């Protein structure tokens, strides 16, 4: 019975190593692109949360101070949130169609439960 080392082809021009390297590089590229995209999406959602929080603060301050009209801070924070919503759409996390459908539903609820509409 012959004993053969599992490393018998190592370093002897084993072409599978080249193929495996190409496969490794391709897989690494996919992983890196996914990791990069995941980081971008996390950053996008984190900044969106932060901007929503800043809008909440601006709304609260407007109520406390009675500063409803011509409120520069409120306009600034609304603009920042709208920018983030546009980026959410550009990164394909939401579509304007989905948002428009949701706006219709929210207006129905407001009509039923508030005096705003």
C-alpha cells in the first residue's frame, strides 16, 4: 500500500492553485463590493436617522417658542431630511411610487383622525 501525501502536488505546477487564486480574487471582489455597499447603506440610514432626530428637535423647539412661520431652523432640517429621502431613493432602498402610495394612505388616516385635512 502506497502512502501518498495530501501535499504531493504542492509546488509542482499544480494548475488548480491558479484557478483557485482567480476564484479567490473574484470572490474577494464580490465580498469587498458587498461590504462597501453595506457600509454605504449603513451610513445612509444612520445619517437619515440623525437628520430625522434633528427635525424632531426643530419641531419641538418651534412648538416651545411659538416659532411656526419663517422658521429657518425648521426649513433647514426639513431640507436635510428631504435630501436623505432622495438618497434613499437613489440607493434603491425605496421608490417614489412606494412613497407616493404611502402618502395617500397617511392622508386618509389624517383625514379620519385629525383636523389637518
